[in-house]
C-alpha cells in the first residue's frame, strides 16, 4: 500500500486535491481525513466542547490513526471513522475500509507525528495565501458545518491563526514538494497521479514476481 500525505492550512485545498488525485487514478484508492481522528470528549457539555482548541496538534489521536494504517498495511480492513462538526463529537460507523493500493491522508497536522511521516511515500504541502484560506474556510463552515460568522471569526483569531503560525506553516520543511494555487492545480494533479501510477505498477510487479517464486515447480516425468 502506497501512502501519500497532504498537509496545509485549513481551507488550502487539501480535500479537493485528494479527491482529484483519486479521480485521476485507475487503481484502488481511499482518502482518510485527519479530522476523523479528533479525540472525543462526550463527557463535556456542548458549551465547553465548542471552545476546545481543535487546531492544536494534540487534539488528534495519532495512536489510533497509526494503528488503523498498520492494520490496512497488514491486509486487513478497518472501520470508518467520522466526526460531527456541529456537535463536536466523534461519529464513527461500522462501514469497512479495505486496504487500497493508494491511501491518501490529509489534514492540517498530518506531518506532526513522525511515525506518520515515516509511513508516507510522498509528502505534499499546500502553499496557499492564508487570506484565501480564510475566505474558503468561512464559505465551507457556513455552508457545510452549520457555523455562524461570529463563531468562525472567534475560532480563527483564538486558535486557527496562532496554530498556523506556530505549527502548520512550518510543515513545508517536512514536505517533498509544495503545491501552489490550491487543490485544482492540474499540473500538480497530473504529476502526482503519474508518480503514484508508476509506484503501483512497480508494487504489482514485485508481488507477481514473489508469487511466482513461491509457486510449486512443475513435476518432471
């Protein structure tokens, strides 16, 4: 299984790029968002959950995510994780994700845990102007996550911007290359898809060669 990581600011186009790459590939591919691995705090009242710092890298359960990656790498399925952004609670399901040939991981802190980075064949950083990211975030959070402009602005000033400046902008130093203009950059999509296709074909060839080596020899008369 080939793992690619896509990192960058909230609203930089990580999810869009992941989807475009998946669409461009002819092999099996799954996308896992880091947001699905938020730690859950159901014991806290909603008013307290709202004000947790969801942009701090330590809000994610890296051990759980790495455990799922290792399960997939071992050829076993995992259950699909999920998150309810309106209620700020985990919303996992019993739907199964089977090991794909290509697995795309995307998230604002997907390069934070070095154990994750070590499992990636390719690390991509989305280098998009932070003001553009903010405008995209406002549109997304209002339309898809039921947030208000007051809530978005409060969270942006309190956690999003400080965490970007402290952590996220520095992840570019861990990337193999950076992508400009967001997730619809066709040249980047084509280049990454070509790289992954080559890797997949090489892995298939290695597996077929290994199987042939283990086939019983022909019986000599």
